[in-house]
């Protein structure tokens, strides 16, 4: 007779396979509770903790994933999947040394495991890259790529038929429309113009403080969008089509995470930057946790840029990301009943008393690895008061009381943050004083969520607009240097590490992949795990 634990586990597995990961997490928790109550065998509990760890990885809750994987290992030290889960979560957090230890243990238990060996080698590679980057970090050796690029020396062949920037370097409204049309047709902007846009946008961002204040008058409306994550067709055919193109009279704030995960991150970021260069008042951009080198190496943007352009262009993007402001204040206080909204990608801090002046004193021209800046980009709210352990393994979980104190101490009224997928595209917490907005519908082509954006007037009363994912053109043909040895059938996924293998990726756990689904190339991390 099947036990209650097995029945719940089966339902959890079905939810996982149906991409209902939040439901799966709840069911695995229920099964774990029953297993503890009935004093089930440690091996049974190890499987449940491991499966919940896999679910947390799907939900990008890598901190929780590490905790559960560790519990699985403690319940059954010989359970290989527990080590796989923990190593995958550590790798996703760029904790390569910790991941390497687990992959080494897997190889010790399974000497013939080629996947673990490949991952171990990848950890070694990443560790060496980090060490090299630190070795040349000193100001005396550091040379900005932006200072070495001379776009004037790059020629544009007469055969190039795409959008062109005028000889005087001015980006016009006509260029913006031509660029959007070209990207919708999955054409590539010439290298010269791509570099010109990045450099011009960086110059604008360099002049801004860490917190940019935007006055909102009684007659004004401003739109705030959350994560886009390379979903270009949702950006143009949903957000811009529904709400109008950005302009001085129709301004937008995009609250970080423009890139990674989706297939068209290059197109998303170049479109946003081109608009910024054309009309700086039309669009405002904050830095998200994915505007960083570590995330870009793992979650696809670096590979996409290198495929469509060059590594030099990726370096330009990396330097540009360090110039992005950390937050915005929408200030309607100059009008009757006007209020102030604080726009930040992730959230708040692991301590009270952080002031706006303190944030403005941060040196943002670096990678967000620790401290206040890291918490701004990585933290998440929780329903309980006080602080909790971050489910991501980076940043902190902060309660509604923390939100109230930060706002009251700094003369603010509401926080708008992004960073988390929400089924409805948004969520309101802390008695209406904290909003999460997420603008990537059907996130990762599997979550089934809606996207949303917010329209604010001077009173900072949110008006939510929801939208669904837009079909993507299927005309994209992958270039031969991306996957050179295997023709991939639809719905079969391979990573570059395994491009010579004939098994579907469901046999592997991989974090660097290129996949094909319905003839569309997708860049990003593979979340297919051993079950």
C-alpha cells in the first residue's frame, strides 16, 4: 500500500513536471513534514529534501536549495543527487570553490561521471578567471575598454542594409523606429553603431548620481517596468504597443534585469540605450543583479553578445552596467497630495538606519558582490517582521516593519522593486507600501505568469496593467559557430559541454546551455535537473 508520503511526493513530482514549481515546493514541504512525523527512513527524507532543492533552483531560490541539499546529504551521505543539487546552486551563486568541492565528491563516488568531471573543469576555469581579474584590478594596470575603442575607425560596408546613425553621431527618432523594426525581423545592428550607442549611453549614465530624482507634476504620468530578461517581443509588441513608445511626454523607468535568460537580450538593451541616447528624459534605467559579469557569464548574455558581436562589445556592456544608477525617486511632493516613490531593483538592507545620503556615497563602479549595493540588487521582502535568511543565498529577507522604518526615516512613501517573478506580474505588500513589479511574462518560456507594468501620477497611486506573452518569430537561424557538430531537433536541449553527446539534456545537470525550441535559439542556464 502506498504511504501518504509517497502519495504527496507523487503529486509534487507531477506539479514539478507541469512547471508549477511553487505548488511543487509546497507539496514537498508537506511530504517532508509527514515524513518527520512518521519517523520515515533517512533515505526517504533525503529524496524529499533533494527534490525540494531542485524546485528551489527552478524558482531561483539558491539559498534555500543549498539548505535542502545539505539536509539531504546529512540524511544520506551517499546520496549523489544531494551533492549535485548543492553544487548546482553554489555554481549559480558563482561560489565556484564550494561547487568544485561537491563535484569532486561526486567523482569520488562515481568515477565515471563525465558530467561531474566537466563541471569540475568548468569550476576550475571560472576560479582561474576570477583570480586573473583580481590580479589586474589595480588602478595602475586597469585600462577602460571604453577609453580604447575608436568607433571612427570602424567602416560600414555599402552592402549593410540595416539602420544607420548619421555621420554626426546623432541618434534620431527615425533611427529608433528603424532599429525596432530591424530587431523584430531578427537582423543585427552593425558593430559600429552598437558600440556608438553603448559609449554614448555610458557617458550619460556617468554623469548621474546613485539615486536619480525625477519630478512628477500633476499633469504627468510615468510608467515603471520590472525585469524584461531579454524578452524583446514582449517589450515591443506588448509593453510599447499597449503603452506607447517612450518619449519625453511618455517616460519609463525600467527597473533592472534587462538581460540574461531570454534569447534577445542584445536587442533589448540596445533598444533601451538607443532611446536613452535619443531622448534622455524618455527612459530611465536602474541596475539589476543581472547587470553584472558573474550573472552574464552564467545566464547567457555573455555568450549571446559574443555570438552576435565580439568579446570587446561584452566588455563595453560590462563597463556600462557599472555606470547605471542604483535607484530612482519619483517625486510628486511638489504638488498637492503628492508623494514619493523609491525605485530599486531588489530591496532593502540587513540593518536599519541606511540613508539616501549614504547610498549616494557608494562607489557603484564595481561588481555588486557585497555590502549595501549588493543588498539593493539582491534582497527580497518577507511577510514576517524583522530580517530573515535570503532564499537566494545573497542579500537579505526584510519584513514590512523594515520597509516602514526605511521609508519613514527617509521621507519616502512607497517602494517599487522587481527581481521576483509574480504570477499576476505584480504583488503588493507591507500595507500597500511595497510593490513588486515583473515585466517578463511566461518567464523562461515555462512559468506561465503574466507580465505587468505600473503607471504613476504625482500621488504615487499605482495603476497596474497586466499583459501576456507575445508569440516570437520563428525565423531565426542559429550561426554555425554556436553549435557546430549536432543538429538539434525541436524540444531537445543540449549544452555546449554536451554538444557531442546524443542523449537529451534531461540526463544531465548543466548550467551553460544553448537550446532550440520551435526553431528559436535560446541563451541561458539549463535548469533541467536529474530527478
